């Protein structure tokens, strides 16, 4: 039985971030990853907002600076594919709002591989082709049964993604709700913005995206797990105005699930913490999770270090991890409320109305005048006026979540 100070299950952004922090602290760390290569198979739209991510510990290149110009950013950070300083939000069939957040599209496999290299430089061991099959308690430690032998530790960090078995094996509740996401990576670049399509006639209560990369475009949809995702993705590409998108060569098809119900009720227990998708920590409006995984896992790793310093691995001590996460916007219940308003309560007709109102507006921050105009417009629509308070929650949830990943 091999013994480590910290065992991390899963070599995605969460696991690699945790490994970076624990190994930097001098803890003997191993990452167990079931696949044969970090970053593969790819399941990602590869869009991130850099205002938040540039401040994160454990980014592949820590000196990631916002004020670098575009050329410098790409030269210094090989994972950056394209700098995108505009977003467009297509509401129904009636209007387009814009925002001007600093975002980039990335080469996600390379992004993850660079994170892995950093963790290894700090001394972490990354063990590929090693799937965790079981976890048992034994004399104050957790014993992990894997396809490559057994391992034990006083601290295990579960970063095994949206379908996390570790969370279930530790008796915690898994995410309550999921969406499915499917995407074509196509040849050619067809937009210079990150484009989001909220059209519930096609994408029943969900959304579609068109993200430009260096030489490719990612075109994807988020749909209900019970629907036929590829059929809906094809309907979406048919619907897009730019017919070249439909005819472009598909270089890759990508699919995955994303937790959509907010953080799980409890993401720690004796000797165990869960982070990233495994803990349900995604932005449930846009469903991005890269920044949140990196951040939440770094917090779990920090608490793992504290646990060693105090020699206390109990749930009572590890609950400090949840307390830390609760200080950050991505666990704010307003995001979940906004999710429910947008996807469960607003209709396709409401989106058409919002499209008319917001058409041509920059909605990065609503000005006082814009807020008054919306209120006056809402007065003329009694049905929407009743939803007006909800619209405020939606706007609040949107602005709380947007820095934490598309
Ligand atoms: C189609 C799609 C598009 C997306 N687009 C974006 C986007 O544009 N921007 C954004 O910010 N987010 C996006 N996301 C979400 C983002 O990809 C995730 O939030 C992020 O990858 C979560 O990181 P993680 O480390 O928690 O989990 P993962 O990246 O899922 O990593 C988990 C790792 O654990 C491993 N593993 C699982 N089970 C075991 C086991 N039993 N034993 C050993 N290893 C195991 C897996 O192989 C995997 O490597 C998208 C998701 C999908 C599906």
C-alpha cells in the first residue's frame, strides 16, 4: 500500500490546481487520473473570462497579465488562442445586446498539460491510467482501490469531475441537476466576439455558443439531459445566420455533462474534500467551470495544508474549506436563483421582448438611465412587470457569475 500526504482523484483543472498548491507546501502529493493523457478527451468550449482568471493562483503561467497587449499575451501564454474583448447576446429573434469583458479562447488540452507540468515541477506525482474504483476508511486514513494498486492518505481531494464517484463513495450527495453540452469544432473563424444565443424555440430553456479560436470555431449547445443533443446542435447550426458555419468542415465532436444545480449541499467529510465539478461548482448561468475549479481546489489544498499543521483531519476541521468557498461569488445562491428564473420561468416570448429592449445596448454594467428605461418599458407589459423583480435577480446573478467562466 503506497502512502501519500495528499491523494487527488482526477487530473483536470481542479485536481491539477490542488496538486500545485499541496506540492508547493511540501506535502507529498499524488494525482490519480484514469485517462492516459492530461487534457484528453476534451470536453470544453474553451472560453474564459480573464478578469478573474488572471488573478488566480495555479494558472498555467502565473504571470498572466491583463495589461499585456494581444501579441504579448499570445507569445507568453501558448494556451491562449484568441483574445476576445466583446460578447454578443442574441435574445430570441429580436435583438442583440453586447458586453465588453476581457475574455480569451484557449487550447484546453495544452492549458491542462501546462498546469500538470507546474505541479510536477513542485514535486507532485501524476499517475495516469489509474481509475479509482473504491474508497474505504481504515484507522484514520482513506484507502483507495484503483486499477493500478492501492493507495492511502489522511487527506483525499475528490476532483473527479461532473460524474464524481468519489463524492458518492464518501456518502455525500452528488449534484442535483445536470445539463448536457455538445459542440462541433469547425474549420475557419466566423466571428470576432464570443456569441451567446438565448433562443428557447430552438434551445428549449438553454443556450448556444459560437466561440472563435485561432483557426477554428467552437459551436455548441447546452441542452436538457433527456433531449437529443446532436439533433439540437444541428438545428442550431441551421438557424445561425452565417451559412458558412453549417458548411464548414467539422474537425472534432465534443460532448459532456455539466452540473447545473449549484454547489452540492456538503463538499467535505472526515479526511475528504471535493472541488470543481465534483462539488457541483460551476457557473449555472453560462455553465463555465474552469476558473471555479481552479479556485475551489486551491482553497481545498490550502485547508489540507492547515490540517497537517494542526494534525486534525476531521470534518469539523475541514468545514473551514466550505466556509472559505462561501466567501466567493461562485457559491452565492443568487446565481442559482438567476438560473431558475432564466431557464425555468422566462418564456421564448419573454426573451423576444428582452431582445427588443436591449437591442444595441452594451449591458456590461446597466447605467441608471438604462435601468429607468427598462422599468418604464416593463410598465407597458403587465405580464413582464410581474416578472420585473425576477429580472432584477437575473441581472444580479448574471453580473455575479459572469467573471467566473462562460
Ligand atoms: C462541452 C463543454 C463545454 C464547456 N465549455 C466551457 C467553457 O467554455 N468555459 C469554462 O470555463 N468551462 C466550460 N465547461 C466546463 C469545464 O470544462 C469544467 O467545469 C471543468 O473542466 C471542471 O474541471 P474539473 O477539474 O472539476 O473536472 P474535469 O475537467 O472533468 O476533470 C476531472 C478529471 O477526473 C478524471 N476522473 C474521473 N473519474 C475518475 C476516477 N474514478 N479515477 C481517476 N480519475 C478520474 C477525469 O478523467 C478527468 O480528467 C464546459 C464543459 C463541457 C462539457
